[in-house]
C-alpha cells in the first residue's frame, strides 16, 4: 500500500508540474524551471511551503529524489502558530533535511523554488 501511494503521489506531482508549465507558457507568466538531477550518489531534497496568515499556519512539502528523478520519499506536514511568512521556506528546508537524515541520506542537495533561498549543501 505505501509503495502504491508513493507512486500515485509522484505521478500526480508530475502531472501538476506539466500542467503548470503548459499554463505558464500560455499566460506569459514566469516559466517554471525544469527539475535538474543531483550528481550521482546524492539525493535531491525538493522542498516547498505555503503560508496562511489568518490561521498562522504553514504547509510543507518534500520530495526526496535519486539522481535519475525517482521520488524516494514524499512527505507533507503542517505547522501552526507561525507568524512570519519568511520562516516558511526555512521550515520546509529543515523538514526536508531531517527527513533525509532519518532515512540515512547524508549526501544531499536541497532545492527550493523560493526566490529567498538558494542552498546547496
């Protein structure tokens, strides 16, 4: 069951990404950058976050992928009582790195679509 759920989540993420790329090319908005693989022997920790000011909560998303792009670990989380949106990506990066460490990945590259963060560790 967990493998089927992960496969379905990865397929859905791929379909959403393709849809967003088609939509942005038609609307003239900023293009969505293509995913680039990590070097062989490393995993890429893709992170994203969203902020809702009214309930002061953030949503976190992580996809840990191997060097060919296969999603190894997808994860989501929510944190309440966050009062500043600048913390959202930092929490997502922390969540992704802790998850990678929990599963034994110590050589990783972090990627975020935030314009505030560009980190490669």
